């Protein structure tokens, strides 16, 4: 009887472990794909600000092109692609093509044409044989009669399945867990495998979790484990159950498995799911590692707080507030030095960590560029702007020698800047 209790316990532990991993990987993939697709809103702001005239496309696209999993950005007035970045033989083949045509997603492309919101299509096989995901946002302007008229489409092309590298799906392979990314086919009950292996949809511990990204519905399947009668461990329990001491050793092993699950889940809990920045725990770990290192060199932290963020949430809603946080994170990443570390430690509070001593002239130039990009607000969310922020600075080890001390010093400096700004106004 005790043997079968252990067998059942093993199956339960494996099921909980696989389900936790599946949900974690689902959230990672969704957040990272949304982070990439949301870059289109910045491109759309460029077109809206120019009232349909495309200016500084290459400069803005270059700032957004901060990830090797982005194949191209494109603008398509009237649906016809006229501008792409970066220029390459593969991307140049997109010029002149109809982004609303059947070659770019058939029914989904027309749905994107009539929906002034972000959409995701794919995987789509292009004429050159490459497979991509396409994020799109249709842009509308009021005509002389005051009616919304379609101007064209802003788009991002993400190579598939290479873009899956932005998540931690590779961890599943290291854990010997077969996984698969699936979507429904045209026929009833038809399933199409997009990435991974067929074995992901089988096994006694098979887990299926839905993955909803904008208008797209996929499913992540993870299959793991064997039936109890196929497991050598089960038959070992049968034999060892005769001896009480070895039975207790098996019980200790089960507890060890549970601790392993807990350790793994803690290890992947260092990222803020909304913005992709380090969360409070991840940031404190990074700071404490630096200050505890005997070879740690000087570094600078900036404590940044978005101004009037509560008013944005109250006026435009929490979804719009989330978009503002994502836009702010993208703008910081576009302008900060490539070796920067960014963390979100509160609702609208961020930490930017830079190596070395502060360079007042260069830092001022970078922060002014951020403020300039945020001046436009988020027209897609009817937030006209400007989106502003206050910040304070602390330098290790000049201002403090501990993580808490650095944050307190930078926080106090930030509130002094807020007070000075209120006094000026």
C-alpha cells in the first residue's frame, strides 16, 4: 500500500512540476513577443506626428532595432510596402508588395486592415521562402468630411521560429521535456505543430496551456514522464518497500524533488512580466552582487519615477497605463548604453544602473533624447503627452556602500528634483 502511495505521489509531483514550467514558459514567450510587437506603436507615432508624411523613419527604426530576432520594420501607405529597415537583400524583396494581400496572411491580413489595433499573424511563408510572424497596426486619419480614412499599415517582421529564442523555451530541452507550439487548423479538431516535437502532445504528464497574444491563439504542450508500470523507479519501490529503512530513504528523495521544484521556480522569478525589466528581487540581487564583489568598480544608479502616472491610470485606464510603462521601458533601452541594467521596483518606479562614474554631459544628452521621444505620448491610447519623469542619482562607492544606501540616496535625490520642479512651476 505504501509503495502505491509513493508511486501516486511521484506522478503528482511530476505533474505539478511540468504544469508550473509550462505556465512559466507561456508567460515568458507571450511577454517577450508583446514587447517586440509593441514597438510598432512607436513607428505609428512617427507617422501620426507627420500627418502621414514619413520622416526620420530610418533613425527611429534603428533605435527600435535592438534585438537580433527582429527581421525588419516596414511602413506600407495604402497597404503597399514602401519603406523597410534594415536594408538587406531579403528585406528589399518586401518593397512594393501588398501587405494586405493573401501572401501575408490571407483573412488575417484583411482583418488587420479594418482593425485599428495591434494584430499578430503567422507563421507566414514569404515569397523568398522565409517564414515570419507579422505584427501590424492600421493607421487612420480623418478626411475632409471628418471620417476616419485608412492611411496604411506599420509592421514588424519576426523570423520564425528564430524569434522563439526571446523566451526560455530552450530550458525545456535541457530538462529533457518535449515541448510543442500548436495552433488549430482549418478542419475541426485539426492541430498544426508550429515548433517543437510531436511527442509534446503525449504522455501521462502531458500539459496543455493556452497562449493568447493579441488576436492570436496558440497552445503550448509539454509532455513528460512515463506510465507508472514503465518506470524502473516504481519497481525499485516495490522491492525496497520490504525494508523500512529504504522506504524512508525514498520518502526523503521525494522531499528533495519538491525542493528542486521550488528552487527552479525561484530561479525564473527575477523578471517583471509587463516590461521585461528586472523586478525588485532581481535588481537587489544584482546590486548586492556588485557591492559584495571585491573587484567591483564604480557604478551609477538613477532612480526614475514617472510623473502623474496615477492620473494616467485614472483617466485612461490601467491598460493604457501598462502601455505607458512598456513605452517608457522601450525608450530607455533604445537610448541607454548597451551594458545598462534596468529594473522596475514599483508601479511607476524604475532603476537604471550604468557602469562607471556619471558623465554629466553625456547623461544629460541621453536623458534629453528620452524626454523628446516621450513628448509625443501614446496617440494610439489617446494620451497626447508629454510623458515626463523625475530622477535622482547615486554613485557607488562615493554616495553609499550598500544596496539599500544607494537606493535611499538616489530616491532622496529624485524627490529633491520633484520639489524643484514644483517650485519652478
